[in-house]
C-alpha cells in the first residue's frame, strides 16, 4: 500500500520551507547591514563641481534584505496557510 502525497501538499511544504529560508536570509542580510554600515555606495560627483554634500541613501544590502524578508514572510505564510487550511478527505 503506497500513499502518495497530493501535489498541493508538496507545493505548500516547499513554499513554507523556501519562504522560511528567504525570511531568515533576509534577516541575516539586514542584521549584517546594521552591524557593518557601509560608508558609501555608487558613483561620486567631483567634489569641487558640486555644491551639496553626498550622503548615501539606501544601500543595496538594505534593499535586498528588506525584499528577501518580505517575500520570504509572504511565501512562508502562504505555504503555512495552505497546509493548515487544506481539507481532509
């Protein structure tokens, strides 16, 4: 007697694990960004020709960490919701 898992259950479990991994990865990137701040990023204007002081805005680490955290949380919540809310036969 073999029991096969429905594809929806496998997809929900996979979504939960991938979402959890993305969420944790995003938190690691954000934590590293806050503990090791970057002084600057990108192209610099030639100082004598500019009147404003360059202040770095959003760094790529902050953007990537935020996106990974949000997408991972959404994917993990979707997978967990599919697992919890599925109908039993």
